[in-house]
C-alpha cells in the first residue's frame, strides 16, 4: 500500500508541477436557481480530478442548495431529504472525493444541522453524531471525505460545545476532542468547512478553542494521535491564534495565523513541524485583512485569499518554490467586501472558488493551470 501511495504521489507531483508552468484560464458560472440579490449567488468549493465541480448557491429566498457541475457545464441541484426551505436553511455541499461522493450539511425546518452523504448515483444517507444537540444552531456538520470513504466533521452538543468526529465507510463513528479544548459554549474542537481537511491516509487538520477562546491548530492521525501546534506570531487574545484550513497527502498543513492585532498571515507547516509564515504583496494590515490560505495540494502549491487595505479580496497561488501569483476572476468587484475568494486547490493545480461582483452577488469560478 505504501508503495502505491508513493507512486501516486510522484505521478501527481509531476503532473502538478508541469501544470503550474502553463498559462492559466478562468471560467465563471452561476448555478441555475441562484438568487441575484444582495449576498445571494453561487460559490464553487471544489473540483475533483475528473473535472466535476461542487459547491453551494443561495436562492432568492436565501435558502441553501448544493450543486454539482460537469466539465461541460451541466448542473445538478443537491437537496438533502429533510432540508428546510426557509432563510439560512437547506443543503450545503462541503467536500467531494475522486469518485464523486459528496458530503455536507443540511439544516432542517428547526435550524438543526445534520450530516449527509450523496453517492455519485444520487443516493442520500443522512447521519447525526450520537451526542449532537437538537436545538437550533446545534447538530452535526460533515466537512470532507477522502478516497477511502472516511468522513470528518464536527458537532455541537446540547451545551453548544464543539467536538470532532471521524465516520468510517460503514457508518462507524468516533468522536474526539483535541487536548486543551475548552468545555464552554462556543469552545471545543472543530474543523473548518473546506474540502482539504482530511487527506488520503486519514489525517485530519483542525482547530480548537481553549477556555479563553484562543484558537490552536492540530493534526489528528488515523490512529488517533494528536499533534497540537501554534504558528509563529499567533495572538493570544480571544479569536486570535492558528487556523488550519488544509492538509495534503504528505501531512503539510496550511492556514492563517491571526496576530495580536487581528491581522491574518499565511503559514505552511511542514510534515516535520517546521513553519514558513508569509504575506502576499499588497495585503492589508488592519484587523480582518491580510493573507488567508485555504488549501494545499500534493505538490505543495497553496491557494487562498488576500484582503487588501481597501477590504477587496484577491486570489493568490503560492508555488512550491514560494513564488506568489495574485489573480482576480473576471467580473469581480473592486469595493470593500467584494472581489475574488478561492476555496480549494486540487492535486493538478485547479483552483475553485467564488467572486463577489459590484452588486454584491456571488458567482463561481474555476481556474485551470
């Protein structure tokens, strides 16, 4: 098995490095049914190696729906059975594996979250963590799925404390808490809702809030071993600290470190625990601005969002050699809270995300290398 993984890794790295040398192109799109009002629209979240893109859209009633888009532009709407149809309810698709199996969260008519699995053939399986709460704002979130069918996510219990879990292909579920996680409301263990949070060998990148609401990163291996970490420069006040947003097959982690002034900086944590902290040229230096990586692929290429001094978002690609390219999707707005926001990068270098136009409507994009 190890030889197969190493061979696969070498092949993908070769393809990815070659792709990085080509001229990129960006296509933009809107899911059918996406609303056109303020804050509505389409967000593309992930593209698998076969070119299938999944994401979410907000309709004219502000209800969520998942979608699947083929390389030729055909769309399938994803609505989990039991999903509510009111504002902020509905279905969200968060992760997809190479086979086209999608996982995500739906919010029912009582605003409780539940996890679901949707096979490539369209069959749904719904699930809840055994200790998930049942009040509004509580429940189960499914975040990502790997090639072996392992699903990671988190749940909020009856006291609104967060806990992580991993669910096996046959439905067996293991709940866990990171060492040092707080036990108060809004504290505990969680995983960002991005498509790069569990890798092919079952290692999970996540974070926890301690008893002071400071954020710390961790990696949990398949056997349950925890490796906690704080990136250099991380602040120590509430909602400051280290945010892991992606892990690759080799165990390298990327994310944002929030400093003592609430400014974001990018970081790369190597599989051996070394750190590289970086800022994209042009990044703002006020609270909430800066550099926010969201994903890392097998070759070590990182994508994310750079927020400039005007509050405008721009996409970036950091190559394995550290060279950074900034890009904007066609049609992206140029005012505060507008612009381009990548959400993921796959192992062949395809970047998937969304952009907000001048009318504050969101649209999906895929950037191919």
